[in-house]
């Protein structure tokens, strides 16, 4: 079915079939030199030389940017379509890949999110502030690894209070470190649900939070406030 969909779109010459989600990515719809083959859990198939039952769309008579619809008596209709990636939905230099019913953004560097809108490294340098998980209070996404760096004025310390934590128990963790490195002393490691306040204190003017999620269930995440004090 995935390959059959590809043949309907002029310019599509390969597909990625993602079995775990029953999703199909159409390659070369908007990227003529696309050769994406490195998606985990996917099957890459080129349709060069692929044979299908003869109909009004074989070979595809439509122009690029049109979809061919077979009709009766071996005729066809060419319908203009806008591929999802044509509107450039991916931010921060993310690369857009078309799918049959949508698109997927391949994010670069420290960016993540459906449209590469989130920076996975966030820095907080004010004397106080609010830190929340991506999309909070809606659900965060799978396979996250976000770092939140807090640095206040030299000579000050940091108090961070979580008013709510809601993550997948045993798998999606909020960790807080007493410093700016993952090797610094661990102040908090929590996975699961808590509506009670949890407060941690730093011994210096820096604090690092790491939020990670696995590839399965998600929840609303967390929200916390921090402030500096002497």
C-alpha cells in the first residue's frame, strides 16, 4: 500500500515504511535528491522498476506537484496538491519529510519537537524564573533529553521548588544536579507523580536539570520555580 501511494505522486521514487506506527514517508516529493534510509524501525524501498497493474496512472502522466487518480476506462485525473513540506513547517533548519497524511521534521543539533521548535539546551540567568517541561501542561513527547542550566549572580545560591511532577514512573526522569555538570552531586532524581512541593537547594550559583523520556508512555511533565538567595 505504501509503494502504491508513492506511484500516485509525480516525483516520488522511494518510501520509508515505519512498521511500529504504520506510517509511510514519501521521498522525493519535494526533495529531488532525497535518499533517507536511516530511520530506526523503518523499511526503505525504492520503486524504480516496481511493477503494478496497468491503469490510467501507470506510468504517471501528471506533472510534478500533481496527484494522479485513476478513473474508469483506463483514464485518469491530475489533481494539484500541496505537499505538507511545501509550507516549510520545520523551524531552526530542520529538514521536512513528507508522509502520506502529514510530514515529519528531522531536527538538527539541540532542537526537538514536532516542528523543531524546542531548544534541548535552555539557559536561565535571571535571579528567579519558571521552568517547565516541553508542552506543559500538555503531554511531553517521547525520546527527550533536555538540559536546563540555571546560573545566578556569583555568591548566591539557588532554591528550586517543583509544584508538580507527572512523568512515566520508572522510565521518565527529572534529575537535578548541584552544579553545571552531570557529574556534580545529584540533588534529585524523580519519576512518577507528585502534587506535593519538592524543594532542592544548591551550594553554589549554578544548577543543572536533566529531563529524559523513553519511547513509550508520556504525561504532563513538570513545572518548577527557582530563586536566588544568599
